[in-house]
């Protein structure tokens, strides 16, 4: 009986598989990105324009507060995110937020379009950092709620 062994992959085959893996990952990470961001005009409510998925109605002051660069205070935050339409959106937002300083965990509720973030340690992200992470994931952060200390 002749034994059949699998040949060791060549360097060219390894590079091809690596490139294919990278292309697949990039496709998955961008597969569900919305068609646009959520711009606001002064004094107007934010409506979500061309985004798919959940669209929150918020006021300009909510959106303007997301430019703050000072770190948050507190142990948790609730993020209202426009444009999350599928499980891949959830994964993209989750991964982007977990890379921020001080983020201990995230829980994304696709049905409500909200993300619940808990923090640990001394470092905290700023509202601006949260907004940019959500934007990098292909969605739009339109409101941030930080529970008051009890």
C-alpha cells in the first residue's frame, strides 16, 4: 500500500493564500458600510439621510458634543449609532471600539442601533475618539449618553 502525503506548500502558494485571506478580510470589513455619512446643517435635526439600518433622530447639540477631545468620565457609555444594518456592521463597530484606550467591553444591540461600552483602568476615550472609531467602522455616531454617577 502506497502512502500519500501532502506536499509542503510552496512560498508562492503561501503568498497567494495570504493575499486571498487579506482580500477576504477587507471585503468582509467593508461589505456593509453605509453609502454616506450623516452630515448636519446648523439648527437641523440629524435624520440619517442615505444610511441603511437604524437611524436615530437627534438634535445638532448631540452631534456637536462628539467633537470633545477630553476623555470621558465614568465607567460606561451608551452610543447611538446610525447605519448599522447587519451582523457585519456589529462586528466592525465592536472591533473598532475595543481598540480604544480604556474600553473593557462593548455590547452592540443591532435592533436599537445602540452600543453599550464599559471602561476599565485610568484611561478613557474621548467622545471624538469614539466618533472616529465608529466612522472608521463604516457607521455614524450621532449621540453619546454617559450615565451620571449614583
